[in-house]
């Protein structure tokens, strides 16, 4: 049986990281889209546009679902920034730290940062799910 080289292991790990981010972004976009649809707001294509639409209509969002919508929107924007780096950036060498080059900068994602991103996603999804459920009741 052939042993996987360190480069192959790094690339496999990076592909899994990028795949997870894509799945997470699709999940966030789906829930944002549902909220926008439930509130009968104009449809938007990108996560950043959806967040902007909801920020502009924050008073229409159910206030009992989320303590601080601005903090939630900040989390989503940060996730979206990371996802865009991973999606559009160019992987560069490394071992345990995923390093991605985008727009003339190097972005590093060590294992603890990857876990932080995954944990943030869980928090985002929990909050958005509560909002979806409440806006479903309003329609």
C-alpha cells in the first residue's frame, strides 16, 4: 500500500476544508434566502447582498429570536469573507496550516482557526433557524 505524501495529505485536507466551507455557505444562503422570501423582500443572489437587505429591514425581523442582529450579521460577513478567500484564492504550500493567497495577501488557517470557523457556523445556523421558524409562522 502506498503512503500518502505530505503534499497529498495537505491538498486533501485543504480540499476538505474548502468543501466544508462551500457546504456551509450554501446552508447559510438557503436560510437567508428563506427569511427574505418569508418577509417578502427583494431576492438577492449573494450572501453579502442578503445580509445588506436584512440589515436594511432589521425592524421587520422577529426580535425575540436573536439578541443582537448586528452581531449575527457580523458573524455572517466574517464567514463570507473567509469563504471567499478559500473559494477564489490560490492554495500555497504548508503542512498543518492551510495557506491561501488572494489579492496579494497570504491568509493562514491553522487547525484552531478552522475549528473556530466551524463553531461560528454552528452558531449562525442556530440563530438563522430560529428566525426562519418564526418568519414561517408569520406567513
